[in-house]
C-alpha cells in the first residue's frame, strides 16, 4: 500500500472540495504544532512536501497527498490553539470535525500526541468524536527526541491508561521522532499493512 511517489493533490477548505473517495485514506490529526506535517515529510522521505513551521496553525486546510496508486495521506489542520484570527480558526475546526466524522474512506486516523505532554483535554474531545463516529484511531507519540527516557515512560503510562476509555483506539502506540527518524519505519510498515 505504501509504495511509489508522494504527490501533493490539493488543499481543501470545505467538505464539498474533498477529492473522490476512491482510495484508502489515512489522516494525521493532533494539536497545533504537535508535528503532523513534519511526520508526513519524514514518512514520505520528502523534505517539505507538507509545510511545517514553528507557528501553531501553519496548516489551515485539509491537505491531500497521494502515496502511490492506492493511498491518500491527509494532513489536517491542528486543534487546540493557533496564531490566527478566531473566526478563521472556528471555520477550520468545523471542517476538521466534519472530516473526522464523515469521511467514508477514512481507514485509520493517526492521532499525534506530544511525548512531553501526553493526552490533554482537547485531545480527549477529538478521541471521543472518533469513538462516536466509529473511526479506528492509533496514537503516535511525537518529538521523542525532546524527552528523557524515564519521563517518556511516565507519559506513555498516562496515555495507555486514557486510551482504555476509548473504544475506537488501538492499544499500541508508536513512538516517533521526525527529527531523528525513530519509529518512522515502524509507522510506515503499519500503514503498508492496512487493507
Ligand atoms: P500545525 O500545522 O500548525 O497544526 O502544526 P503541525 O502539527 O503540522 O506541526 P509541524 O510539523 O509544523 O511542526 C511544528 C514544529 O515542531 C516545527 O518547528 C517542527 O520542526 C517541530 N518538530 C516536529 N517534529 C519534531 C520532532 O520529531 N522533533 C523535534 N525536535 N521537533 C519536531
Ligand atoms: Mg501542519
């Protein structure tokens, strides 16, 4: 499944702009600045096909990428906080929620959680939306390079405990660093194994 070239397809600003639902689709969701765009770049081995930035709220559209002939990778706008006007943020949050609850071909949502912070209440809201919409999701811990091993273990325990309350959650998490490459091959293999 995870084969061939990565290409940018389009940036979508409303549900009516979504491309035809003719491929398997996976998406990357998470708080603003958690590392969604960076992870897509690391996974696809493309430097900067998904635009990453230090400014929370960088990604304001639903960005579609093809990965080979059968798969869409979807980079989502972040939630939680953003350096953008309130009305603009409200619009893309609405779109995010519509997408997460209403996309037929969405096979799995990867929800990114910062290894330093664990699951916050804004994350829990999204996880509950995924439960309600019966979208299977898997947690990907990001920025593993920014925490010490023993602090990471504490956070992982917190995340594991919280996931037990979410029926749509896969119990296994993937710990990654887009910066150092940890966990990237593992995640790629998980995606390749989806059917
Ligand atoms: P929005 O589009 O604003 O929601 O953000 P995003 O989730 O797409 O985050 P993005 O990939 O733009 O990354 C945010 C910042 O975190 C950037 O400055 C990245 O360089 C940095 N970053 C992302 N992944 C890692 C990582 O694994 N390690 C470290 N140290 N920094 C990272
Ligand atoms: Mg982004």
